[in-house]
């Protein structure tokens, strides 16, 4: 027996569900974003004594599908003398060692840092310490970290493997192919922008989350969908 209605968190998910269950009623309602904590811990997880250094951040489990090897290779192709990259996330099936070897091989030991797993409090602190968020995933059903970065006022580079095509439309980020060349190009553009320009992009991203992804918005749409099914 098919459900009378199915919720999909993105257009990507809806497309796949419709292929499998073409007679079901399927609607797209995104995940909701909680309000940021008012008192964000100011833990300095990143070195703060590096004059003139700017930070980019990626968060997610260390797994090939997250696209970190492509990100690291793209990073190595650019002059990042005044930028550093931090990647936070738990190791999965020993993939951290693969990334560590790649970092050494490409001569990025002083430029790319693997932070390991971080908790929710540390996560928000990291968003505040970085000017740019990168989510190079090859596939992502929604991408909660992308929403949280935008909510923190941080512009985002992500791939077409994620359902965030509205980033360039809203001028708060980049939505590119998941290959090394495309990520390199987006990084090259983003890291040449001054802090004020990135901050303005981040503000537009925060507005996007408030307008479309707050729990108040998501809950209201969900209730309306349940009513339509009933």
C-alpha cells in the first residue's frame, strides 16, 4: 500500500521518489533550521595569531563522497598564501589517512588542517572564525551544514550534487560542478574577494535562510501538506 503523501527534503529527493513511486503525492519541503545559539562559544579552534590569514571551512564526515580530495587538489592549484583551509569531521573507515597522505603529497601541510570531529558548540564557533564555507560533496540530499553556514552569514561554495541552485541566484554563493577544475575556479573567485564583499554575500545568505528555511516556515508548509492529504 502506497502512502497518501510523501515529503521530500529537496528537489533531488523528490525526483528519485517520483521515479520509484509515480502514483504517490510527493511534495518538496526542506529541512528546517533552528535559530543560532545566542551565546556562541568563542573557542579558538583555529590559530588566531597568524597575521593576515583568512580561513575557509568544510564540515562533514571524512568520506570520499564528501569531495574532500577534490577540494584539496583544487586548493593546491591556487596561490593561497593568505588563506588556510580547515576540514572538520569524524573519520569514516580510515579515510582520514588518505586525506593526510594527499595533503603531504601536495605540500599543503602548513595550509590545510584536519580538525577531527567537532560538537555543535564548536561548529558555530568555527563558522564565526571563517569567511568562506566549502561543501564539495558529490551528492547530498539536503546539506544541513550548508544551511547552517548561510545562517551564520558565511557565503558557500558547493556543487551541483547538492540541491542549492539558489546560491548564485541569491548572490550568496557558488553552485558548480563537482570536479577539481570547477571547484578550483570558484575558489579562485571567492578568495580574491575582500572581507567586506564576502560579508555582504553572507548577509544575503542569512536572509535566504530566514525567509525560506526557518522552522516556522517549514512547519507551516508541513501542516498544510498534511491537511491536503487528509
